[in-house]
């Protein structure tokens, strides 16, 4: 039965237990959204507590059955889906010739299947509503790979997202559904907890890491901008614009 008696806007966030997804989930709740939050271990999260406005769904988002569970939870609990934010993702940097079959399958499974199935389920529901917005997180490295950065497999998976978003934006424009991408540089999240932050800062012309709040700001801008569709917002201090700094 629906608990969304006040008809709040409803969002789904994948990869919500950590980093960008956690920041996005907290901000959406603060802004009056009902949220269905997913990750493989979200029910064990110390940062998110289930409530009338927040449903936690455990599961591997690369599996279609998890995508169905997540979208069904949103429809059953909150009756609609206004926004899907696909944050679940993994990053395996390695020299190209050293990638294993397992690396390949795991990254395709999480970063591509994990976007495909939940978006497919959500868009099917958004079509019935005649409204909705799908946002994916890519990376600015897709447009500007760096000498010495072994990222071919992450780039394969993340380069699909802006293209996929543009395709969806066109296919479903008549159904009132938008699709956009946010492409950050290096964001200060647990993904980079053990990396050299001083070295990472130098990858941006504005020499600091991107903050999660800056991804959240871009998301709320996209959410508030009904004419922005098929867009890719880069948040990288200008790295994509220049060749050397
Ligand atoms: N941080 C950066 O510099 C950066 C830059 C560009 C793009 N991105 C992208 O932004 C997204 C978020 O990154 P982040 O830095 O916030 O990473 P993070 O802190 O490591 O968080 C990743 C999230 O994804 C979840 N996840 C991983 N595999 C999953 C699966 N199979 N099913 C469901 N959830 C899964 C994790 O939770 P569980 O372990 O509980 O499943 C976690 O909640 C990723 O797509 C990443 O590629 C990040």
C-alpha cells in the first residue's frame, strides 16, 4: 500500500550506500522526495535508516531481478517514479593487456547491465505517467583520457552512458521523459580513499577534487530544467576543455 499520502516527488537512487549515491539520497530526502535506495548491502548501511520516505532495497543492480524489485518497491510504496539516478558503479584501473575475463565481466555487469535493466524498468513506468527523468553518472575521462592513466575498461563502460542517455532522450521525448548525464572528474568519495589526493587534484585545471555537493547541485539543476534533455554536464574544473594546464 502507498505511504506517499502527501504526493511527494519520488526518486530511485542506485549505489546509494556510499559516495555520490549516498550524498544524492540524503539531499533528495532533505528536499522532500520519497526515495528507494539500492546497493548490494544498503540495509546494513549505518548512514541511511529506512523510514516512511526511504525504502532500502538490497541487491546486485546488474541483475534484472534486482532492477524489477527496486522499481516495484517505488511503485508499490510511493505510486510513481519522477527521477532515477544511476550511481552504482565500480572502477578497475589496470593496463589494458592485464585485464582478466573476470574484470571485464564484472565491469560490464555493474556499469552497463546495472544501468540498462533498472532504467528499462523505470522508463516503462514513466511512460504510463507520461513524465520522468533518468540521470546517469559517466566520467570526464571518456572525453579526455590521460597519458599514463590505465583506464580503458572503465572508459568502455562509462562512454556508453552519455550516448545511451541521448538515445533515450530522443526515443521517449514524446512520453515526457528526459535523460541526462553528469560527468565528473575525480570526486572525493570512498572510491579514492586510498589514492594520492595531491596527485589526483592535478588532473583538474582548478586544482582540487570535485565535491559530492557539486554533483548534487548539477542533479537539482537538471531536475529543475525541463528544456534540458540529452545533455552531459561535465564537472571537472574545465579538464575536458583544455589539453594541458
Ligand atoms: N568518485 C569519482 O571520482 C567518480 C568519477 C567519475 C564517475 N564516478 C562514478 O560515480 C558513481 C559513484 O561513484 P562513487 O565514487 O560514489 O563510488 P563509491 O563510493 O565506491 O560508491 C559506489 C556505490 O555503488 C554500489 N554498488 C557497487 N556495485 C553494485 C552493484 N553490483 N549493485 C548495486 N550497487 C552497487 C556500492 O554499494 P555496495 O558495495 O553496497 O553494493 C556503492 O553504494 C560510479 O558509477 C562511478 O563510476 C565516480
